[in-house]
C-alpha cells in the first residue's frame, strides 16, 4: 500500500476543509472544548460520558461537513421531502409512538428516533423555501399558509407533550415569517390574540407544565419538590462569585444538588466553577456565534439562503437564551440544552446540521462588486 506524500495530504485537506467557514468553525470548537471541560467535571459520577460526547461531537462534525458541502441550490430540492417525512413521522408518533416517562415522543423504525428534532431545521427550511418560491407575491394568503406550515408540526409536537421542542420549532419558524416581511400590525394582532387565549392555553397545559410556571413565580413554595431544581441551580450560580470555585471544585455538583447536571443544567456547574468571569467569556462566545451567523445571513445570495441563515442563527440564540434563562430562574424549566455544551447526541447533530448549512451559505455567497 502506497503511503501518500505530504503534497497529497495537504491538497486533500485543502479540498475538503475548504468547505468549512474558519471563524464559525473556531467559535464552535471553543464552545465544544468548553463543554467537554465542564462535562468532565459534571459527569464525574457518570463513567463514559465524556467518551460518549466525543462520539456525539464526531457525528455532529460529519453532519456539519456534509451539510457544508451541499450548495443551497441543491439543498432546496430536499426541503419538501424532508418536511413531509418529518410531519409523517410526527403523525406516526401520535398513533403508535413509544411512551417513556408519560410522553409519546419516540418512534421505533429499527432504531429509536425522536422525529420532533428533525423539525427544528425542517420547519425553517420549508418556510424559507416557500417564501423563495413566492418572491414578489407576498400577501395575507401567503402568510396564512406559512402559519399553517408552522402550526401543524408545532401542534403535533405539543401533543406528545413536548413543550420545549414545540417552542423551539415555533420560534425558528416564526423568525422566518417575521423576516419575510410580516407587518408589525399583524404581529400586534397575533400578540393580542395570544394574550386573549392565555386562559384557554393554561387550561390545556398538563399539570406538570402548570407547576413549572408556578415554580418560576415562587420556587420557594415547594423547595424540596417542584422548586428544588431552580433553587439549587441558582445557589450554584451565586456561589461561584466572580472567579468561581475552580475546575472540579464545585460543591453543588459533587454533592448531587444540581439535577440533570450534564444536560439541561450544565450551565449551573460551569457558573459555579468558573464564576462571573467564566460566564462573561461564555456569553461572549455565543455573541460571536450569533454575530457570525448574522454576517453570513446579510451576505447570502438568495431569499432562501438569507431567511434560512437568519433562522438558524436565531435558533442558536433561542437555545442559549432559553437554557441560561431557565437555569438562572428567569424562564420556566422546559428542557432546552445549552448549545454545543450540554451532553446529548441529538442536539449535537441538529446544531451541527444548522452550522453546516450556515457554512454552505457562506461558501456559496455572491461576491460583492465594489
């Protein structure tokens, strides 16, 4: 077997690594590295967590590289099939999905999958494709159709029930509709309708969902029960102070006070060990991630690319804002992972796919003539 020479290896790397956007890849690398450091500490009592996360990262990278290699024009051909398959799988979940912990969210098709995760990307892709096709012909009918395209998967996910994912899907889809030109009058009308429907929405929520809202208002009303998660995570964040207690020295995590400390509440572990300074650095990384995404969206070559890049960027923002707000007691606990930090394969693949699409859009942008 002939060993490739140096030039062959260099040319191979240039050809295949060139599809990645350098600044975006660097920001994601720093976030993932931060996540692995924190996960090692948070998962000290969970042997194999770091190794499993490395596998998840590898899978996410492969998905990101494949997505970055596919031009947006070619990606558009798969939008309708992806959305249709996603809705069909959600219907299958509703009819004969697997029930775990009181929720019907999974489907066994030889492997166990959670179809709702597909819709986090499929919904904004579908809406961006729809507005691209209707360019120059946007009226109230088009926005009504877009609302239906968004509402159907969101309602099916809500029924499972999975409030967190339903909110993420709704947010990612609404970003596209808003950026496509939805008027402020329409937004105000939707807001008024939402406020008016709150009593109905409240009555439709499950007991545990209503309890989460009540614990947001006053977690001390049940400090050893439903409010335990929020109280302990806030104690961990506050006890970190300015500089933190130091890596591997977080008492809240090691004494098992922080629940789900490798997944949804990993930010509490990070904040306790690295303090306010670490939090500011982490927030700076997320701001850089969002800023790079906005830059890519502004340089996009088509309506489809611009709307999709904006929606993916705002999806990153929603993940980070939702998780940090939840862990710090400012938002209800809805099970939103901290992007590129929390343990989990599904989230890593979804985020990697989104980042890959951003890289593809950046690579295929039109050159601006000056």
